[in-house]
C-alpha cells in the first residue's frame, strides 16, 4: 500500500488570482458523520462551494465523496442503509481491532471506485495518526480509498493500517477537526464542522424504536453488538446495567476528541464553525442517515448570515492585497 504523508508543496494546487479559496474541515464522529452530507448540500444551495477539503475519520470519507463529485450518489446510498446492511458490512477481526474493515472498503470500491488523490478536481487530504510516534500524518497522494481506510481506523473498532514502516490509526486522536491542514493547503478561509461539541455531560438515549423481530431474524453480529451494549436486561435487583463495551468506547472517544478539538481550535480557530446537534446518535447508528443529514443542514441555516458576511470581508481583503502587489 502506498500512502504519502504529504507536507509536499508540489501537491498544493494554487487558486487563480481572483479566486477566494474556501476550505472545509470535516471532523470525526463515527455515525454522526453522515451530517457532513447535509452541511455540504446546504452550503452548496447557498452558493458556497469549498475549494479545499480536509477530513478526519468519517470526515475523510464524506470529504472524498465531495471531492469526487459523488455527494448526491453517496446521499442516496447512506439513506438506503438499514441496520442489517450495516451489520453485514462488518467483518470481525479481534486482532488489532474488533473489525477487519475489508468488507466495508470493498463495498466502497464497488460503488464509488478508487482514484489517485492527485487526480481529484480539488485539493483533498485525510488525517491519520502514527500509532508508534503519535505523529499527525497528512495523506494527500496515492489511493483515495486507502487514505480513507487509514483515517477511519478507530482504535478498538477497526484494525490499524500499515503505512510504510509504521501502523496508522484514526486521525481523530491528534486532529479531530483539521483546520490547520486546510490552511496549509492554501485556504484563505476555513469553515469547520465539529460533530462532537454537544456530547459530553448529557445522558445518552436511543431514539430508535425497539426492534421487533423473531430470534431467527437477528443476525449473529446483532447478538454480539447487543451483548456489548448496556441496552440489555437490567440487573436482578432492577438496577440499571453498567456501561457496555461500545458505551465505554464511545464515551471515551467523545471525551478525548472534545478536549483535543477545544485545544486545537483555541490555537487555530476556524473562520466559521458549524456544529450540528447530534447528541442522540450512537457510535454505530449508521442506519440513521436521513436523520443525520437533516441535522447537518439545520445549523448551516442558523449561521449562514455570519458565514456570508465573513466571506464578503475576506474577499475584500484579498482583493486589496492583490491590488497592492507590484506588477511582475
């Protein structure tokens, strides 16, 4: 597998002199990431189309769809996903992670194909983490599919991916919302999408209706998933059961990414911030795509006037700078 840690200047595609380059930083968030589709669609309908895309974890996945022009096709697929589909795409590994990830990537390849990142019509990068050193890795060349697979390697859930001489995991460990990467890729302004801003300090609850099915209709993976969840039988004395495997994993990741995101954004704040309300989504709620996409659209409508004013101000600043530059 050939992936590139691309701080390479040759990969930074430059805009025209008149163009104000907008960057979009799509954050990590597991199943909450389907909200990115709604964000991008709502921005496009308002005439705001990012020229630079950087994504972490599921943000890298949705960002890849956007960079290839497959956003509408991916929306249709996401909305069609059922719980059974999601379970069918999960291949158990138990070595390095609960899931192998090959089956999911094969589905991606069959539906959307693969391409070298340098052949995309716009600059794109995915964030991953060096498991040995903790170094942040920017993936900007080589297989788009493999870059996405590296970026979504959530520790404990997906197996790590080999990158050169090292193993890499989910980029959310070091940069959950890659604002700095967008700026390094030449964006004049950066709009960040943070999926994890409202998750801490709230009691999580399922909003999906109880599943009513015959035992024979429940897959082996669903039985494993339910066994690892706290949403099972109460204890004998009627007390609420303790958190299960996925609950602990989900909450731990939320705590970590919230703290890292706050720290990174304090040092390099985005020019615009979009934060969908997704506290009611669980780690593996990938079958709730339509709802997540709606949640992604809503905050864009709320902050759109602010973003439009911000873009207008930056446009004037860049034009003034260009007018004052000496002729060559």
